């Protein structure tokens, strides 16, 4: 019997009153054989971690991670990506389907899950593709993937732009309670060359514009399709004030729609593109200040339900092209919680219960995860816990990352560096205590 | 370019230190008149003569020589400006130098071109001027007229017409001032304090 | 001057220095021996990721007349498709011992990115839909002569830039440069060809060429690229010409002496009529001639002095 006793930690169990949940406040937490147990029963030889002055949060869940394996193991592997996740406080990550081969069959999904079990420092849940090969033409085998445990489907990287295909996908997953996670980007308004928020900066720098309307119009259409099909929609990486308005409108009409925002859209802005550094190229692009303010406000009031990283590692040579040719995306697992604390807690926009909801409970609800994820700690349940020091800060150094990639937009920035230990599925996956 | 000459376009603003006037305006005028006569004598008249001043101070000196020649001979001979910046052999040892104005009268070919400069020292600016001239045409002969020859030659170059030979030590500076470029006309020798020895004025070219 | 990436990097004094020196260089163009030794031993590489015979030739002649060794490397096509990153391509070229890289790239910002990777001087010879600063300088050179000689002659001159502003690097560089010189650029285009955020460019913007034409001192007509014609930016070439072309009829609306410029190559009959292109006050060929002198001047400013450490 292995026992871990975390002493003197202040538990933030999250909002709501779950039956049997541990109370909030300073206490000792005992994890015995991977499950929460009564700390007064701790044996004398239990491993002790002194967490005096630290906070314990229900383990973080990332709804949107690119692990790149299989296919681009030079950029990231399940092993390296989940190590980065553990260091970022994540107990579980949802692995996006745009690998090579694409996760568009039950077998491919099972392969990801097996890689996660074998090499994972976080629990790995595969996301299935909506369409075969992400081609946006025919539905992938959604039902078979669901039977193998897939709960979320996405063509992320591509928008399911065909209205009829989107309608069918939403309809079809209703049978097994799946959710479609849409990468909202009208390809006619923001084509594959679009790489800069359409506005003053794109006009001046001569970079192809990515207008807000290309995101908001797809969300509006999909909201209507979700209502029509009585299904469930999740919107990936919401980035603009216009999209927030559409989400508010849809939620007011009781459409079952949820949304995520990335850490980079909470803090970084279009102005960073001035130097044409492809590190700051991401899709959807960084937006101006007013959009950053709008997505923060929406995350605070719940219009945007969760934070998801869109951790998108790229090999160095894929970023060393001209800005327009470079691969879009940025790493974010290790810095995500720091950015959320900086932008939402340190500004007073969210309290700690709110943060737990946006980073753990919300993702768990949307993806309908089991295994004690996204829930308050309950005696007897599998332990998923993130221990943090909210005061700790550091200057981000991309070379100290566990990710194999260095496309780190946070490099050189001073941010909260809170994560002290992570427990995922009862295992200590990361600790610097 | 002679050591008295600032890089083209820059004013002579450095503190010259204690100075000794070796030629005043009258002396210079007399020297130029004599040089004008020598030039005519050597050339046996004004036939085919072209004066090419090396910016900056060589250009007004060439104009003055032309005026003196006109007074003696009653003929106005053509005067040009021959910038040598891009022909210098020390371009790489300075920040990019501003380039001066080159305007040569037509017909350098088969003319007798008299290069005019204020101070002759190392001979390097004359070497540069010969190269520059060669790119413009093929003169019948090239001669050299300088107001001051202060020695310290680094190339096998000799002036044909000299206003004044001024034996100097290497650490002295010879400053030629002309009304047209400097507001007064005189030649002075200064001996700068040792710490100012690296002034840009010291360029030996 | 370390690099020339954008007109925005140039102060008015820099522009005056470049144009003044270009006047000296222009004289060299008329000599029988077109050669100056200033860049002897320097190596200039024209690294062109996009074809442009005229710009490449202009830089090549400029470098050669200054005695630099000039090498042309055509790296046409996206480096992505060839599997080599831009950084690798540029490092490979720089490793040969290059003093200046003249870069043309179809993607905005590429020359600026390159400055972070190598020590050589970088000249932007046109990047995507961003800038083409030597074109703006040669336009300024040509117009300065037309207006009367000194840089001050630009003050309050109204200069219409007409056509596809959105995709024009020439327009961007010219707006920045002309404003620095005190001129008043007026941008004229249908709204589909006007860049986003143009309101913040602090210059007059119009969709009505006829309303602008009578009050300007120069018109710069921009080339309409073939791909725009099928891109839905305007209905038909015919409609474009009627709305925004410098037609024979519009010539009569110009004040006498109004300069007509075009960066070339011209689509005669589309954005500019033959009558306009060949008019007495057309400066189109002067622009081409000015290109060599201006690029000589730029190369000398970059490479004429000591190496910066």
C-alpha cells in the first residue's frame, strides 16, 4: 500500500456541494493507493509532502492538446507532451485528432489511449475526427469511436465548413451524447493564408487578414444547427468580442453550446506580430486589446466555459519560414495556469472556485470524463490534484520546457509559475516539493 | 586628401589648439598668382588647360587659379570638381563617408588637367584623384598644383606647382582656411595636445 | 545604415542623403566608363524568391557599377514546398561570405526575419504585400527632379496613388516615404482594394478618382495583378478601367504638368491608357532610369564604409 500525505495544504474543492466532498480549507490530504483517504488513518511510513501555505486544486484538464504522435514525433510525443502537461498541473489532456494518421477510427483512438497508458504523465483521452481524414467531406466512424470511449469529436485545424456535414455530425453524435468541437473559421473569409487579425496591423504589415467575422459567423450558424438538431456543440479557441456576443445570444436561447479560450488569447495581442516572428503565428490569430478584454470578461461571467491550451508544438524548422509560410501554433501546457492566474485571479476577474470551474470541472463536464476527473475530491475516489504556490513567479525560459518544441511565445516573460506537484489518476506525475 | 581637410561636408569644429599662422590672405594670393604663371609657363599658354579641384578646398583654389590665369592671359579656362571619396583606399576604415560633387567640364580627353588640392602630404588623395580622372577620360597630361606641400609622402608622387613648402613634423596639423569654405583665408600650423592626436583631422591621406 | 527594410526606417535627412548621392550616381550612368571602385571586394547577392527581372537587373547593374561582385540566386517557389526552411536557405547563402543580401520574397516580413539570422546587410527588394522601399526612393527621386530639385519641394504636394492599395508594397512604401517628405498622399481605390485600417494611415482616402484627379501634382498608377481580376475584387476589367483607369479622357482633367508615374510593368488599356503612359509628363521611363542610381546610392550607404561589429 503506497500512501502520500500532503500536509497543511489549503484545499479549493471547487464550486457546488458534491456529496462526500472534502471540505475547503487548510488540512492534510491523504492519497492511499491512488484514492483519497482519511488522513487520520495515515500510516507512519506514508510519504509526506509539506504543503504549508500552498493550494490544492482538483486536477486540471486540457480539452485541446496537440500531442503530435503518431506522425510528428520530432515535434512532440505522448511522453514529452504529457510530461509538459504534468508540469503545467494537468491531470488529463484531450489529444486532438490531427495526427498522421488522423484519429478517425476506433483503432486509431485506441492506439492513442494505449500510448497514453504506456508513456503518459497525464491521462490521455483521444478526440476523434468529425470527418474522414479531416477532409470535411464524409463523416468519420463516429459511432465506433464512441463505443471505444471517445466522447468528443473535432476536425480542429480545419473548420467543418460544410453546413450539411456539420448538421449530420451534430445529429449523429446525439445518439451517444457526444459533442462536436468546432474550429470556427469560415475558409472563404479566412483562407489558409490568413495569418493576422484583420485590422490596422494586418493592413500595415501586409499580412493576409483573418477577420473576426470568419469566426463569429460560423459560431452563429453552428448554434442554429445545434438548436435544430438538439445536439451539443463546443467551440474551440474563441478569440473575438464578436464571437462572445454570438455565444451570449446562443446561451440565452438555451442552446447547448460551450466554448473555450486559450491562454494566449487571454494575454497576447496582435501587436506582437510587428516583428514578423512566427513564434507568434497562431490560428486563430492573436487579437487586439479589445478582444482580449472581451474574452476575459466572457470567461469570468461563464459565457466562455473553459480554458483550453491549444498546445501546438512545432519542430524548429517548421517555424523558420517566412511568417506567412510558417506553421501556426504555440506551446502552452506548462504556462497555462500561470497565465490564467495572471489574467483572471490577479485581476480579480475570477476567484479560486471560478478558476477550478474553468480549468477542471468545466472541461470534465464538456468531455463527460470519468475516472474522478473534473470533480471535487471525494473520499474513495481516484485522486487528481494540482498543488500550487500562487505567489511563485518566474521568467519563462523556453529551453527549460519538457516539450520537444520551442515555439514558446511566453519566453522571456515573467509569469506566475505556480505548479508544485501534480497527481493524475492517483500517481504523482510531477513534484518539486 | 590632405590632412588639413575635413571629410567632405563636415565643418572644421575641432579645437585646433595653439596655432601659428604661416600664410595670410595676402601670402596666399601672391602664391596663387605665381602658381598661375607657372602653370601657363609650363603649358606654354592656356591652350587645352582644365583645372580640376579636389573637394572641398581644392575647388575654390582652382577657381582662384583660373581667375589669376584669366588676369594674366585674358582667357577663362574651364574648372571642374573631382570628388575622390569612392576612390579612397581607406573607405573600409571609416563609417560610410558622404560623397562629394563631381562636375568635370566636357572634353577631359586630350586636355591638360591640372589637379588642384590644398595640402599635399601622403599623396594618397592624388593617387585616388588620378584613378577618378582615368574613369572620366584620357587626358593628354595630368599635373598637380597644391597650395602647401608638407612632406611625409607615402607614394611616389610629386607636385608640379607648389604654393609653399612647409616642413612639418608628423604630429602637427596644417589647416588651410579659405573665405569660400571657412569664412577667412589663411594657413595655420597647430600642434594638438597629445590626447587629441586621434582626431579625424589627423587622417594622413 | 545597417539594413533597408522599410521606408519607415528612413528619416527625412537619410532620404535627402540617398537622393543627393543618387544624383551623383546618375551622372555615372552617362559616362563611357560606368564604374566606380567604392564596393570593390564586396559581394552582393540578389536572393529572389519571386521573379522580377526588372528589379533584379536594376540591383545587379547598381552593384556592378560600384564594382561589387554581384551574384543572382533564384530561389523561386516557396521554401516550404522544397522542404528547406527560409533560415536554412539564407544561412547557406550567407555562409559563402556575403556582404549584402538583396531579398525579394512573396511573403511579407521575410527580409526583416532574415536580419535576425545573419550578419550581412539586408535590402528589401519587395516583400509580399508589405513594402518595396527602393521603389519608393526611386519614385521620390523622379518626382523630386520633376518638382524642382530639392527635398523641400515635396511640401504639401498632393500625390494620388491609385489602384490595388491592399496588395501593393509600392503603395505602402510610398505613403510612408511621401509623408516623411511633407507630401500629401491621396489613396484612391474601390473599397475592396483598400487595406484594412487605412483610416489610421493619416492620409486622404477616396473611392472617386475623378473627384481627386484635378487637385493633385502627381498620379501614381498601380498595376492590377492578374489574380485580382479573378479574385472578385471588382466585377470586370472594363468596369475597373472606367472607374479607376487613367484614361485619355481623364488626362484632360489633370492640372498642366501633373506627373504620371507607374512602377511597371504596365497593363496598357487597363489601369493606364497608352495616351497616359506615353504623355509628355509621363515619368515612367525616368523611374526605370532612376532605379539604378537610387540602388547604387543605397548599396553605397550600406556597404561603403567600415564593417560594423
